[in-house]
């Protein structure tokens, strides 16, 4: 019989009295562990972070961690049994587990009684007392006027007020980077681009969006801010300014300017540069000075959580947060759905009954919103969470709640991005989505973020420093260049008090200007709580019952046009990096920039490298969204313009590389055709960048020496987008164009809700009086050439453009009215202005202004598309550097 292991060597109990332990390493089937004095042989492999019984558990009894229930046994469980639910077995079935022996069936279920708050038994709690020795301490910060507090960083921000100006903000910041380096005292000059605020109507997330944008502008870490819009968006500068003035944001306390792009992009870039240049000397002249620790506004986050997050990392930052409160500062706990199941713990110490009620109201409203979309809080844990031992939302919540130290009282409950106006401990309503939650905390006034991670999340915010805390020593060492604090030292024997003192001292140093690992890495992202389109529960059943498109083109109606044109040339190939989540997106962008700078592949037909940076892949619910992402990722790597493609995972998202591999196999595509890399598993940003470069170098070396250039004479796939309504002559010209391409063996793709479908002229040239129906799903690879309508579920320009690219569009023709729109990262987007439209007045921003004569405009469109497809001309949007990529959430995707 094998030597019996002691429990302390292979497992840990989060709290005395728990009936299950967490495996601190992988334990193979057949291992023997002494439990309750008796050697027990394990029948199954217990993965690191997963749980096994340490006591007999009767059928129907509760499984306990931290002394609280997270599931109910489906049968009698003996000590040593691996405990697992069906969610976990399903998640593990998607992974490569190297010989692990797993149970055939679940042995517990997520049957947890809803929390019932006993108001009669409620007693107000006192807060931890202020500590004079802490209150007397200082950090080196930047004092701000009119109640803005003190800054930990001094940054100039270029804010795209909506998604429409996100690419403009990035381009302007890029132009100004070299100038900003002349002022080393400035902590940064950053662009804030996001996905919200654009579209035809008022978004459902308008209050959340306005509070966040307003909070960004007056956050103490902002030394000056330029807000940019086009003026025609539903949420524009005028709307934002009126909101800030009406609700008392101290806008006059920060140097600011609201810039509207009215005379064209080039003129606006020049004007923006002039404004920011004028601020630079004044903002950079500010100097740090001692300010009390009471000016700290600390946001607490966890992302990429594992089973040890609630044992080491979250309790550590909970004790650090306690010291901030004892210093007179403020602390912000967020992520509403990640506290469901931990209500009893959070409400043990609360200021008053009203605060407790408001906390529970926030949870109830969050659950209700999920229900509108056919989702529950169980959609929160990602595949990475479950792989690392967080079996369900309750277990994840119990660990997340450990960020609230047992001694701390809940003082305030605020809505998303609502300002923190007093010291104390706050709960802020937000989704568990890391980026969206952090944005709300920054909007609320946080000047420093402390972020725990088990798997190794490398997320950072552009102008608020993020201190990263890992839950295990092994993960910390793997990602040593991205992580700041090793809470795994507690698991290794370091006392929590010693770690608290060390981390609190580091927090003060970071507040005083010491750069975090994330700041050194130069990687940051922003995403605001995304709009939810579904708010009518009565529509849910019909939305879920929709038939999937069959992939077969619609029949064309009427005689073919009595003309011919020379065939298109197809553009040169690209090397593509597809990040599978928001957390790997910016790293994918860094990889593409490095590959382009190297000139790799230019002599072998590779025009350039592109990365599809986006804000999805984690922190969402909805089965349709899960399928949409997989479909679109696979659509892009199958794009006809992509020569070589690599998938880059973060490592803990909902759709990791293992899931994509299985999806490709289902599609009868060999996964070996593509590259695969993981930020976490490959050892962090620099190591994964090296791996990506090496894979592309090896692949491209095998390509023939062809030189750069387009291939002529191929049938082409044309995507169409219009900003309606469309004039009859324009619709007629575009309809003839679409028919000519289809008759030549190519395809045309049009979003099913595009305004073109409402014009008789376009329909007469294409499907006539036929009943339109979607023939392709969003992002679905085109298999049968012809005329297709794409089921997009969105009216957002960039989201539709992204879907068309996933379907295989090689070039896109857009007809715009208000102004030019962003282009695509690698697909040429030709934009023409409708005659007499506002867009026609800024002719330099579009590729042509139409005449209103169908025959003349058809010739213009054909020649224009020919020259762009053949590489003789670059679209105006690309020339200005205004490109974007944004996946839709459709009607049933929602943040969790």
C-alpha cells in the first residue's frame, strides 16, 4: 500500500469545521490520504484547487467552505471522495487533462436556499476605529481643488465620449506620445476609448455611462482632459456637460475641453493636438507633496479567480483595506453577482438597516436584469474559474467576499460609478466583468486599484495604478513580470500580519509614484458597463426560439444587368492574431505591432499583421453570446485574406483555446493549421510575445518567395453597410453592383436590418418581392457563394462591420450620411457620402461623394472598389488611422 499522505501536505481547509478541503496540488487516483485518523484511497484524480471530502457527508447534507454552504450532496460521500457538480464536469470535458481519472457523474448540486434577511434580528455595527498613527501618515500625491481629493498619478486624458470617437482618441494620443516624453514629470498621456453611447436611440445604460464618463473627467488622477465627439451621437459632449453641471461634478476644477469633430478628421486632430500641447507645460509642472493617507480611494477587484483566491489573496487585501479605513480613507468593493451566496457574510457587520436593504435591492435588481436575458448568476463563473476549482457562483462568491475583512463594517451602498463622497467602506453595484467593474470604481473616484488573481490576470487601467496580488507562489513565479504581491506566501507559512504590513507599505509607495508591474508592462484596457438591449421579459421566449440561418444564399430576382466589368483583384494576405478575450486583446495588439515593425513576411506575400482587439470573452452571460464568439473567432481564421492565424488566450476566459480547438474539430478543421498561445500558461506578456513571433516566423519561412501584391481575377466577397435612409439612386447603384458581383461568382453580404433592405430600388435589383430572411449567422463563415443577409442583432456600425468580416467579407462598401465611420483592422472599408449629406461636407474623410445619378455612381463605385482591392489606393479611414473592432452582444448577451 502506498505511503499515506497527511492532509496538511495536499489540502487546506478554508475554515475549521469545513467538511471539504481544497487540494493544494494535483492528487492522482490511487493516492492515500489520512483523514480522521484513517488512510483513504482516492478513486479519482483531484485537480489542484478542486475539493475533496474530509468527513462523511450524508445525502442531502450541505457541503461547507468558510463554514458556509455551497452545494448539497446527491448521495452519501465518504472521506477522500472528489466532489464535483455537473457544471465542473462539463468544463473539464473541454480541457486536455493528461490522464486524469474523473467521476462519471456529479455527486453534488447547486441547491442553495435563497438568502432571507431577518430585519428583526438586525443590529447596527460599529466601524473599526481610526488609528492616530495611520492618520498621521502621508503619501506623496497631487492635491486637487474643489473636493477632488488627491491624485496618485498626474495624467492627461483624451476621452472618446462614445465608441464613435474611440479610434480618434487613440490616434490623437499616438500622435502626442513623443511630445509627452519631453515632460518626464507627467505620469502619462492616455486615450480612453470604449464601446458605449452610439447607436440610433437612447441606450439602456445611459445613467451608468454618464456617471462613468463624468467620474473619469474629474477623477483626481486626471490633470487635464479632452472629451471628443461628433455631436450627433445619442450621448455626446453636450449631454455629458449638461449632466455634470446639473449633478454637481466639479468640472471647473480640472483643465478640460469639449472638442466636436466638425470640419473633418485631419482638422480635428490638429486642433486636439494644439489643445493638449498647451496643457502639457502646466500639467507637467505639478509636483508631488505629502498628503494624508485619508485621501486614498482604494478599489478592490478580483479577476481570473481560483480556489485559493478566497484563502490567501482576498483575505490579504481585505486586511490592507481595513488599514485604509483605519487611516480615514475609503474602500470600494464591487462585483454584485460575485456576492450572491455570500449575503450572510457581507451583512454580518453593517452601518444601519437602510444600508443592508439597499445592498439586497442591488442584488435583486441584478438578478432581474439577468432574467430578462434568460440568464442567471450561475453564468458568471468562467471556464477558467471552474477549471481552477470554483464550481459555482456561490463558491466563487464566498471567496470573493473575503475581500471584506471580518472586522470591517459596510458603511455605504452606491450604484455603478456613483461618487464616493465620504470615507469608509463602500459596496458599488457592478457586474463581475473585471474591466467594466474597474471602470465604475474609477468613475466613483478611486485613485488606486488592488486586484487579486489566481490564474494571473494582467489587466490594468490606463490612469489609475493597479497593484496585482497572486493567490499562489507558483502562479506568481510564472508571471513574475506582471504581478506585484505574492499572497501565496501565506499558504507557504508567512503570517498574514506580516504580509499585510508589507503590502500596505507597498500600497503607499505606489500611491507616491512607484510604478506597478502593470505600468512597467505598458498594458491597459477600458470597458464601461455595456448596454443591454433586452428589457422586456415577454419577448424572451420568442427570441430564444428563433431559427438559425441555413447558410444558403437568397435567390436573385429579375434579369441580370446588361453590362460587365473587369473582375476584382483580391488584396494581399495578412497574418492574424485572434485574442479569445478582452484580457489578451491588448497583448495581441502589442504582438501585431512588433511583427509589423520587424517586416516579417513582406517577401512572402504577407502585407501586414493584424490583431482583433476587443472587450468580450469574459464577464458575460447568454448561450447565444457563447456560440457567437466561437463562431466569429473561427470565421476570422478561415477568412480568405488570412494566410496564417494564431489564437491568443489569456488563460481563464469563458472560451479558452481548448474550447476553440474542439469547435474547429466539430467544423472538420484541423487545429494544427493554427498557432496557439496563452498569456498565463506561457509565462506572461514578454514570453508570450516571443512565442507568437517565433510561431509566425516558422510558419512564414515555409511560404514561397512571392513578394507583396494582390491576386487578380478572383471572385470577391463584398460587404455592404449603409447609414440610412438611402436615396433611391444610390440604392439602385449599389443593387446593380451587388448583382454584378454575385453573377461573377462572388458574394455580397448585408446585415439583415440595414436600411438598404427598406428601399424598393435595391430590392428590385437583388431579391425583388421575395421575403428576406437571414442566411448567415453573425460571424459565420461563408460556405455557399451568393447573396446573403447576415443576422446581426445590432444596429451599431462597428459591430456590423465586425460580423461581416467574420463571414468573410474581403472589402466593404459603406454609404454614410452624418460622417465617416471607423474602418476595420485588416479589411478595406470604402466609404462614400450620400449627395447633400453632412458627410459630403467633409470630403477628405470619405473616399468619394456620390452624384445622385445611378449610372454615374455605379461607375464611381466600381472603379473605387477596384483600386482599393488592388492595393492602388488606401481607404480614407485607414489613412487617418481610424479603425475599430467590436463584437456585438446581440439581444440576449448581458454583463455578469
